[in-house]
């Protein structure tokens, strides 16, 4: 009986080893396993790219904000300069102050004009202020100039 049990044990052991070897061969990786990428490799690469691109995206939105602010400031200076040129072309007597009024065709932009006497004799000080939007608030640009009383030539001097 002992011999029978020993032979039965060896037979079962041999069959189990055969099945294990067969199953390992069926489910083991092929010999050329290193030719492809694992999901872990791809996920790690995507994470590294995302970490590298996040500051780049923040830089673009930051530069867009400053580009918009610079554009608004440039437009405000241009509008103040054109307003000043219009005022200086007017006759001396018609220079008058004007309260803050919106500029047509320029949403968010408005202009005020201040005309006052200068401490120096017969000069008028003209200040053109343009208000423009920036980052949820309002900023302003001012230009000032002095305008003299036109010289009156004595009668017969120009003849």
C-alpha cells in the first residue's frame, strides 16, 4: 500500500508540475515584451507633460491680461492727444471745461476737459483726461497744455 501511495503521489505531482508549466507558458509574457509601452509609462509621460504645460498656460493668460491693459492705455493716450489737438484748434475764447462724458464708439472710455487760468498772465491751462477700463477698475491718462491769448497786432502794423 505504501508503494501505491508513493506512486500515486509522484503521478499527481508530475501532473501538477506539467499543468503549472503549461499554464505559466500560456499566461507568461512573450520574449519580445520590451518592445511596447505600458499604461503606466504612458500615464507618467502624460503627467510630466501636463506639469510642464501648466506654467506655460498660466504665462499665456497673464500676458493676455497685460496685453489688454497696454492696448487700453495706448488707446486712451491716443484719444487724449486727439482731444487736445481739437481743443487747441478752437479759438481762445471758446475753450471751456467739460464734465466726464462717454466717448462714442469706445465702450468704457470717457473724457473730461478742464480749462483754467494759468498763474502766468494771459495763459489758459487745458487738461484733457481720458478714463479707461483696466482689470475691473478704471484708470486715467491726462495731458495738459497752455494756450496763450492770440497776439493782437496794432492797426497798420501788417501793412
